[in-house]
C-alpha cells in the first residue's frame, strides 16, 4: 500500500493542522519548544519533520546538528528553504522507516511527534537505540482521540486518504514497550485540543544495558 503522506501537499497539511476545528499546528510548535528547551541538545533528530514545525526555536549556540526525517520530499524541500541557514547543520533525509534502513547522526535528543501512529514501533526503537547517544532523550507525542475520529473533518480533500491508515497508540503499551527496550519514562504531559482530543507527550531516557 502506497503511503498517503507522500502525496499530501505541505500547504494542505498546514491548512488542515491550523484549521480552528483542528488547532494542532500551534500546539505542536509549543510542544516542540518545550521538548527542545528541556534538553538543549547538541545534536537533534526529528522524525516526521514536515516543513520544520518548531525549528524556529532551535538555538545554534547549543545545537550544532539537526537531522530531519520525512517521507515527503516536498516537505523536506520547504523545510530546507525555511531553515537551511540558521547557523546549525541541517541534514534532511527522505525515508520511509517502515521499509528501508536508516542511518542517522548520533544524537542527544530524538523527537517523534505524531509519528508513531504511522510506523512500526519496533523499527522505530531499533533506530533510536542505535543512534541515540548515551543517556539520550526520546520525546514522543501521540494523539488521544477520546471517541473522536483520528483525522478531523475539514474541507481539505487530500487528508481523506489518511482515513484508516494510522494505528492508534495505547499509552500503557507504549510505555511498557519502551521500558522493556531500556528506555526509562521520566515525564508525561497532556495538551488539550479542540473537541475532546488531546496530545499526550512521553519523555524517555536511554538506559545503559545491564
């Protein structure tokens, strides 16, 4: 099955996510700022970087290397246009984590916001375990639907292709899987969204293998 994220224009993505009934774009920027300021990493990986949501908060006096991964080449091109000259090294990788191996710069902080709903968790874990530095932080955000549809209805037709493509993430199962793979949960926070939905943030720290 072809991944629909390859074909959703970035302009559609940003219009959908900023629609008042969705209200997720500004929240994602706020979350990224909090994730980043908590850890101030020298090296950072962002899975599902899209057009660079939140990169305006990256401080090159702390962070020297930013690596962004996305499946959509158009998103990466726009991200490079917006943030390619901010004083840090920006490496952008077009890849589908579900179907191809991935090599990253070893990093202190790995962020995956609204990403795990679309990728195999074990494949994600294999990447963050390999390329997270010692005591690296992994901060992820999942969407809690609370009996609402995962994809909110707007007038943007390209988003209809996502219906049925995602997988709901169970918070308890996520925590259990991460901890069994040597990632210790250190922080959680919920962020309300329009309607009944929420974003749920989990921060983990990579443990040294016993």
